[in-house]
């Protein structure tokens, strides 16, 4: 007997998809980098300063700082992901824009790391430095320790990304390979005043973890167990860094703020809203099963979660990222239902090594994909969720968003029609 919420029309996209996308956009607007930095500096901005912006949201954050500084912007350096910069905007300004690779560093990441060190070293004595740091910085700028080359960095990055470790433990390992991470950038800044403004992409909003702690403070987490010998042997100690009262650190955008905005938009649109208290952190597929079960058992309304799940990758993964993996696993549990749709999406506009932000799935996702010969279990096993979700027309592509506060999962359960 079919489930009471199954329907023969599930091959068509769920009619509530635009609502979920509108709630996602409201969340993004609340944590957009330009506005967040401009608001933070309205509380107090140096008359003259240099800016150094690193991360996926670096270009947007730098715009906010430049607006506040005006003619007081002495020099600037922006390092962001390929395609996330806007060179035309900075024409005629004393700002250099560099782009490099994410999530695996490349030769331009090393060049950017050297450029950052040279930029800071060449600043006039005593000039304040405003550092704008967002997620992605770990791959985008790299100044490796002695004996560490690009091949080892890339091998380590590939292993860490497929390890299933959370971002705190991944970044703790990265710090042992780098002269910039774990407070290394702060050490290069000398005795000048430093203001660090952060868009947080980590649970707990810890500056020692965001961007692998470029400005410190010194990390407190222990190295994870089970590292391969070649990686464990390459790691070097991370020095204790004293702040000496010359650095201020402020979180200007975070996951909680994005969820606040999503909740407010949902209520404004007449939804009952159920928001999870704890961030997502576990295996993506297992998390998907749990979340769908919660929605199935719960009342109609909007369900909100945020955080970062993990995926342990096979030897030769296909197309996708953790959001697409979670979405496909959720689609398996939703197959045939017409009362629930679910969006799993990165706030930075990208998911893993792909240019898609994530996916919005419903009870017809698997049926639509099957028309093109795709099998969900096979795609999940091969970490190839993106190929199936492209076939089902469920991928979400936003382009760069100007922010990065981890991932959002938004589900809507509609009430059955009244008789």
C-alpha cells in the first residue's frame, strides 16, 4: 500500500522549492561580507590602515573595509578563490588581487603565501593592519615550513579532505605544515596594531581555527590519531604565540546569524519554524537519514540546521561535495513522498571541489534521475552525487556569495490537503 503522502506527480519538482531558496537568500544577505565588515568598522575605524583579506569572502570583506577607510586605505592585498575576485572594482586603488586554488592548494597558493609575507614586511612602521579572514584561507595562502613542498601539501590536503575528520582537527594538522597558520601571520606583523575581522566557518567561531588561525591564538586541540606515517612525520611543532595586547579579534558574521535570518524569514512567510540547537558535524549520509526521520515524525513546518558534515571518500571519487552527498542520501529516504523537500547548500556558493552550492531534493529526485539511468546507492558509494543530481535537475548554482558560514540544511514539510 502506498504511503499516504506519496503521489503520482512526484516526477515534477516540488512546488515549495522557491520558498526554500528565498529563505536561503535571506540567510546569505544577513552574513554578506561587505555589509558585515562595514557595519563592524562603523563601531570604530582607523583613519589610515592597510587591509589584508584572505578567504572565499575576501573580496566582499575588502569592499566593506575600503568603504569605511575611504582615502585612508594605504595599501591592500586580497587573496581569494579563482573566480571569486572582482579585479575591475579595484582598478585605480592601491589594492592587489590574487586568486589561487581551493580546496587543494596549488602553485599560486604558495605564491600568494609569499606575497602575504612580503606585503606585511613592507608596510610602514606602526601602520595599523586590518586582517579580513574567512573560510578557504587554509588552501588559498600557504608558506610551507622547511622541508615541505607543494607535492606534500597537496597529498596532505587530499588525504585530509577524504579522511572524515572535522574542520577543527583538519586545521590542527595544517598548522603543523605551515609558517603562516597557527599565529604565524601575526608573528610576521611585528609590533603594529592588528584588527582581525572574521567570517566564521567553524563551529564555536574560534579564531584559532578559522583560516587555520592565521592570527592565532595558539591552537589548543590535540593532533588527531590515525594519521598516516608520512603525514605525521612531516608535522612540526606549532609555537605558542603571545598576543601582547596588539591584536583585536571580532566575529562579524557566523552561522547563528544566518540561521536567525532564515528563521525570521520563515516566520514572516507564515511557517512554523523548528530550529536545531546543535550544529551538524557527523557523516553526511547518516545525518541525512536522521534529519529526514525527524521531519517525517514532526509536524508540518520549516526545519533548520547548520554546520558541516563529513564524507569519507573512496579512492577515485566522482562529482560532488558534502552537501550534494547529504542531499542525495535524503532523497533516498524521501522517495515517493510529495510533502517534504530539502535543501542542503554551502553558504559560500560552492560544495567541495565543485562550482555548485548544493542541491534541493524532493520525493521525485530518484525517479527523475532513474529516467537517465542513475542509481542513488551506486552514486553514493562512488561519491558521485553531483552527477545524479544534475540529471534530476536538483543542483543549486549561485556563484560566489561573498560569505562563508558553513552549510545550511532547510527542509519544509507541508500539511496534507484538507478534505
